[in-house]
C-alpha cells in the first residue's frame, strides 16, 4: 500500500506535517488527512497543490484568499 508523507510548502521551504497518510480530502479551505491506522488530522487554510504517487508525496500550500467577486 502507498502511504503519503504530507508537506506544507511556504515560499521555498517544505515542512513535514503528517506521515503514513492514505486519505486526503479538500473540505472548503481545509484538508482532512487520515493515517493508515485511522487517525484523522485536519490542516486548516491550505490547498492540495501536488500529489506524487511514485514519490509518495502530497504537498499542501496555504490558501490564497482573493477578494475578487
């Protein structure tokens, strides 16, 4: 099975925020992550910007709020 390591990318830095992730879902400004053991983590104010199955990487980036309507 493929478990992802999840990174939060800020500018040119990547910080590991979760490991052994098998599920990820965008939920309107947050991302819900679940581990192989069923533990759930919610990261607020982020978007998924990259999923790389081969490298087992999932990259998040802080949400960019726009005031354009």
